C-alpha cells in the first residue's frame, strides 16, 4: 500500500527542508522556485518508512499568494504534517492551512515543531505548542500528536517517522470503487513520451492500456504508461501518487483542475448542491448570491453561492447552498471543497458535495428540497433513490439504475418497497413503469396551478392550455411529463382533455358579445340544418376562439375543411345514413344530397367524413358498409 502525506504551514517554516531531511530528495521544485527560494507550486518526494510502508510527500507552498496551488495538491492526503517553526510560532498561513485541512476533512494530522535547533529554551517551544494546540482544539485534529524536530541536525526525525507510521496505520484504507479518477495537479510533456499528467489517484485502479477520459472536456485518450514515485508500474492503486502518460490528448488540452477518469464515469457539472460551513473566524459571513472561488479536487472556479434557506450564514454557522459554477468541473457526491473570497483573498468556509448533478435550479426556502438533501447527506440507498427521483423527475427503473450506478434488480426491489410505503408513486406496469417522487409532484402541481391560473385568466374562452406550451413552461421533459400529467389528473389538480390541459374546476366562458354572436349563429344553423353556414362564415361571425371552444364542447362537428353541422343534426345524419348502409340501400353523393335537400358540397363532405371514420367505404360512386358501421350505431 502507498500513502500520501502532505505538508502545511507558513512560508519559510521549513516544510521543504523537512521533506528533504525525511526522504533525501529535495521536493521536485520548479526552476523559478529555486531562484526565488520559495515553494510556489507543489513539490513531490517519497520514502519508505521503517515498517516498510511507502509514503509519497506532497509539499505545498506556504506563501499566501499561492494558496490556490496549495489547495490543488491537498486532495487525497491520508495525513498532513502541520509544520510550525519553533522560533516563530503560529503565523497567518498556519491558521489558514489548518482551517483548510479541517474543511477538507484530511483524515490525520501530525503537528511538527521544527527548527528546534534555533530555540535554546524548551519552555519557549512549550509556549509555541500551546498556541498551536489552542488552534487545533477547534478542529477535528484536537487529539493530534506532536513531534519536535530539527531538519538541520536530524533531531526528532525518527520520532516523526514513527508518528507518521502510527497515524497512517490508523488512517482509513483507500477504497477501490471501480471508478478511478485522478484530479490533475500538473500536466506537462516529456520528450519521447508526450503528455504526462500527475495527481493522487482516487476511487479505483488505473492500468496500462486503459481507455480514459479527461473531464470536463470529455477528451478521450489511452494510458500508455504509469509511474508511481518515478518507478514504472503496470497498475496504479487508489491512494497513490501517479504520473500518467496519455496518448490521444495534447498537453495544451489539459489543465490543472481537470480530472482523468474512466470514460463516462464522471460528468462535468455547473451546479452543485452542498452543505457548507463558514469558519468561526472568517472575515465575513456567506451572503446569498455572493461570488466565491470554489476549490474542488485540484480545480478552482468562480461560483455563485445561492443560499437555499437564509439570506446569510454567519461565521461559525452552516447551511444548505446551491453553487452555480462559471465553468464545469467533474465532481463526485461526498467530495469536500473550500470556498475562498477572491479579493482580498480569504478562506471563508467549505463543505460537502451532496448532489453533484442537481437537475434544476432550486427554489429558495423550499423545505422539501432541504429535507431531501438532508436525507441524502445521511444517505441510505432508499434516500438516494428519493433524492434522484426528486431532482430528476419521473424515471423508470432502468433510468434510475443508470443514474445511481446500481444493478436494476436491486433497485427495483428497493423502489417497490418505497412505493408500498407510500414514499414513491408509481404509474404503469412492466419496464415502462414510471416512478414519481410525491414532493417533486407537489412542486409541479404548484407550478401547474400558477401557470394555468394565468392562462385561464388571459384566455377564459379557451378550454385549456396546449400541452406543448404547458410542458415547456414548466420545463418538463417530454417522457416524464405524460406520467406527471396522469398523476396530476388522478390527484384532481388538472383535467387533460385531448391536446389541452385545464385546471380541475375551470370551465371556459364566452364574453357577452361572443355569447350573443354565438346565439345568432345557432339560429342560422337551425334555419338551414343541412346547408348551414360554412366554417369560414361561422368564424367570421363569432371569431376563431369562440368557434374553437364550441367545437371542443361538441356544439358543432366539423366534417370537412369548410363544412360543419350542429351536433344534433350531425348525429341524425350519421344514424340515418348508417342505417341505410346497414340495410344495403344505395348511398351516393346524389342520394344524400337529394334526401336532405342540400348541395353536393355538403353531401360529399359528409360522406368522405364517414369514409374516414370507417362507417362507410367508397366503391365507385357508391358507399358500402364500413368496418366500424356497427359500432357507430
Ligand atoms: P518552506 O517555505 O516552509 O518550505 O521553508 P524551507 O524548507 O524553504 O525553509 C526555510 C528556511 O529555513 C531555509 O533557509 C532553511 O534552510 C531553513 N530551515 C528549515 N528547517 C530548518 C531547521 O530545522 N533548522 C534550521 N536552523 N533552519 C532550517
């Protein structure tokens, strides 16, 4: 097993020197640093502890201007060495680095008081240690052990190795979830090899020859070679520092913050639901809509912070947020992150990704949203199903399985249990059975009421809103929306009538003028029932809207492009002509025309209509009994 230990601490407190004293290698510094004698980017070195455990060291810069670089390297540490120079004591970046390690939930910490050779009076070191302990007390590292060393003389280094061995034995094992990802902290080219990216490998193995993808750009490549601690390996294991030689991807296409992973295993997101905590000594609280820098994995990106329940989270407080990112990052649920104010730079807080791909922008102050996020943070498999259905909307088992990356049979059993408990609704049977979260549905019901109320107010004479417009207005996906309409209708919220939807209880009404015009039109239809006004004349008389409504209500029945009959007349025509067909009488355009004393236009329009609905079939000039003749009677 390989472990990764990082340094943390104020600039010049002796971090790089300490790593060099431990490993015999000066952490791989860039030339610029050598010139400036200060770590501005990440450095790397490795060693074997006396018990045989291999440890990679990530040396981070301590200067405040390079906290971005520091943060890019911190993810994936099993433990950190909090380095404090005994002659100087606690300094600003001592505090800030400690806060960051705590926010990122680095599992273990060792307090290293170094440069002890520069302090003659041990009581002074006690004071420095007491100072640091006071800081640690407010963090998850209150019980951390401490070691006093000098990198210059070598005093205490064996104790430090022993302490590292101890904490690393206690640190949780790295899990192979079969979903390898490498947050990239450096990308460069090597002559003869091409593109090389480095980082700490998480959640799975990488093997030579693997197809890989670099997110969020979804660039495809292949692993040509792997190195851990400068040694060629065929397989790299989770938790190790890895350099990956990739083919198919140019170095210019990759940058720090990208994630190399198994193809399709991670998606880029611009929206993240998260639980955040604000540092007790943060310079400012967190305000709604504030823009902050989000540090996640090795990435940093500007994010707008939407507070879901309050307008502010004060220092020391916590709450629920939806982060809206300026550019996409690849993320997994449960990832920890840090939020910093860009200018003047300051670490404000951090938190946990609870949903790395929420499907929508949450309404604020929606208790249902937060309830689900809370359950998801708690996180049973059932909660995850609920959360997914709530954020994605109606889904089949197959779709749920794909989203949650779990076998369909297992999910099917779980979701059916939820259905039987009333926690999830189901519509339909078999593979097409669709599951709906009741809170999602009540959110949709609320929007539906709002949208339809406005529509009915603006169009009182229309029988309802066209389905398509409604769907678009509510932002529903086509497939799930049919199930949702069905459920809303079953709940008595809406009535689905053909291509239109209306609120239950709504019935369209004509204005006074429309009503009077409609009365007059009805008299004209009654005056010549078999040669009534054409549809054009009718719409000219009462307007298209009123006409459409009367047709929808069944007052008039259109039979041809320009021919409609009043409903009772239509019914009589259908019945009588069907009876004639049934009796085997000769039915032609001419006989119908003469029988009802109308014109060819009406007779022809009507008979063609009967052909279309299957009551008659045309044979030469004659009509015969059609396939649905009997059903019509
Ligand atoms: P970093 O910025 O924390 O990485 O600090 P460096 O490792 O670059 O050390 C800063 C300065 O302190 C350098 O000049 C080192 O030689 C010196 N230094 C580091 N550790 C010790 C130590 O244990 N004793 C003494 N006397 N000097 C040290």
